[in-house]
């Protein structure tokens, strides 16, 4: 059978409905998860008579996307004529998990009510015993006379009974209080899950009626696909690094989360980077009209705190503030994953189970191994630490999507990092955290301001920095140091008298400085840089 999404209204649907529909149960067999939704596929086995008939698949979620429904399947001599989608309403929740949770909640509430009643009963028993005790302790309480040895002998069993009963009541009260306290968290767990599942209603379901035609009696497998919101996935990586060999193992996972109201039990799971929400049609350009901003009429004293008409510049500022107040359009949260425009589907090899609980569930996608050469890089101006870095090539046929990376170095978890989108075959830098065995320190040796010039006064400042690198490891390391010189954006500002102890690679446009050193074990290296900046004294420069 081939897939179809033709409405039965386009066919002779009234003729198909003349016979009773064939009811069949279906199970979720495959799911493709996108960044903001999921494509669910159900399958059903059905025995078809010769000729035309209608197969009814009931129990489908109420909030599935009707426009996305397609039918297909396999069967010799069987054709699909069309389908129709119907809403069915019930007087109670149709989701079996919701019904199960509601029964659990009712049982817990009944149990709690019983415990509360028992608590009240124990309190009454204690009050009664106390009254009996108080009555026996009064003079002449026994036979209306004063206390005697004989009367005390008669009272003694009652006091012994009172003591034993008091202990029993205390123990029962304590056990009852513990039971009441333990019910609270159990109820909250059930209520939280119920609230998630009830968010989509719960007393409505959809049914799909599929019209088929068989040339002879046949057994067929019917499949039904539809889109559901409330599902998403994000990439996640575990990077395991061997600093001795430079070997890196990158384990690729998908963090899947769904709250569709359907549990995906033992399904064939696929993760796609496509974005169905974008649509298949390319958006078209509209005319880009230009016009002047019309000033708003204001009173003599407006909300911005100046007099209207008194200050033209202030009025202009108000116009600009009105324009700036317009809210910026929302951005698509997952756009980073799709930034390359490449759509990839990852098929998970092992059947997966993802409950409809809104929690993250990790599934393994693949593992890629790299042979890298580890080096160190530091920017002392920003952080006095050395970061491990390696240059890698994505040698797989699939892109590496942007996402969080958990970094394990020589078996120890050292923190998390992030990787951007990497196309197949692309080279990229991969950072592996910091290493305290390569020590970096930076200090200011000179920070001196001056003012000079005979006829044209100029302010100036001279600075000198010293960066020290120390290798405490037992093997040589390669260290790259990054820094910068100030770059003048005005011709009246001069950067002069630049001096380096070691000549760096310099980018004249940005002022970026780069040094690269090979440090032997226990070796120490110091580099200095010095410069002077001056400018007209009537102005100020911010460093």
C-alpha cells in the first residue's frame, strides 16, 4: 500500500460507511523527534474482506496535527482509498496512564483520610483515659469514702491498665503521624505527573477511519503517521581525553524530552535536525517602504521629563526612544542546530523507551575517535590559566551539532564545555579545560601617566606588562600566549614606543598579539611588552 492523505470527502465516503467499521488496535512502532515536535508512526494488523471496507483506529491523542496524518502499509492486492479524522468526546479521561494515576491519588487520599480519622480517635481515647485517671485520684472516689489500703488495692489494676493503655496510644499516635507525613510526598509525585498529562485536556480522543479496497480476503499491516507537539531533543557530548597520547573519544548523545501524553515504549527512534515548523515554501519579499518618523504630539510636560517645544534635541531624543521601545522579534531557540542548513537524521540502533513525563532521557547516537595533538593556550589579560586545546577534523559523514560537552580528562571529570556546529570534513579547535601544571601569571610593571608638550599639551600613559609561564609537567608542552595592543580609532591618538622581549605575530588591524613557545619540563619563560599612548590634553581616553 502506498501512503495517502486524501480526504474521504473527495471519495464516495458515504458508500464506505454503509458497512460497520473494522476496529483494530495499534501500537507506536517508530518516532522521529525534531527540535520542536515529533513524528509518530503507529502500526496495526488487520484482516480485510474482499472489496471495500473501513478500518477504524481509535485511541489517538486529541492534539495530534490533523494536516500531518498519513496512512500507508503493506498487503497484497490492497489499496488505500482515503482517510477521515474524527473527534470523539468522553465523560471521563481516556488516557490510561491518567486513569491509573487518578486511581492512585484517590487511594492515597482515602488512606490519608483514614489516618486522620485514626488520629482523632487516638486523641479521644487519651482524653477519656485522662478523665478516668483524674476521677480515681480524687479523695473519696472509691465507694464515696476516703482512701484506704483496700481501696488502693482495687484502684491499682485500673492504674496499671491506664499506664499500659497510655503507652499503646503514644506508640500508635507516633506511627500514625509518620504514616501521614509519608503520604504527602507520594501524593505530590502523583499530582505533578497528573498535571503534566492533564495539560492537553484528556476527555477527547481522535479516531482515524481508513477506507481500503482488497481484491481478495487478505491480511494487511496498516501504518499511520502523525505529528505531535510537546517533544524535542538536543545534542549532548561526552569527551574522554588521554593527555599522554592525545587520543580523544567523542560520545554523541541525544537528550530527548517529550510530554505528548503517549508513552513511547520500545520504539524505533530517530532524531532529526530538520525543522518542519519552517514550512516547505520559501518566504517572499515584501516591499521595503521608507518614510519619516512622525513625531508624537506631547503636552507641555511629558512623561520623559522635559518641556515640549523647549528643546528640539530633547524632542528628537524622544522620537528615538519611542522607536527603540518596540519589542524585538523572538528568535527560534533551536536555530543554532540548523545554522548550516543541513538536515540530518540519526537513527538509534537500539529500541528506545521515552515516557511522557517531560524529563530528559539520554539515548546514544554514535562515538567518534580522534587522534589529536594537545597544546596549551592562554590569554593572561583575561584569565591567568592555561587551557588545553587540540585541533581536530570531523572525519565522519555527519555534522557535529552545537551542544554541551562533558569533558573527562584521563578518567576524571573536569567540567563542561561547548562545541559549535562542525560540518563534515571541517577542522575545528576543541578545548579540554585548564591544567594547573602549566602555571601562568601576569603583572603590571609600569603604569605611569604624564602630560607634556610646549605649545600643544598632550596627555600620555605608559604601561609595561610581564607574563610568566612555568611548566611543572614531566614532558615538554607547547604554549600559545594571546594578548593585544590598543588600536587608535582617531588620528589624534598615538600608540608609540612599543617594545617586546620576544617578537610576537601581530595583527595590525585588531592589535592581537600571538606568541608560541615550546617549554621543556620545569622550564620557566618570561615575556614583556611595553607601549605608550598619548592624546590631546583637552580630551579623555578610556582604557
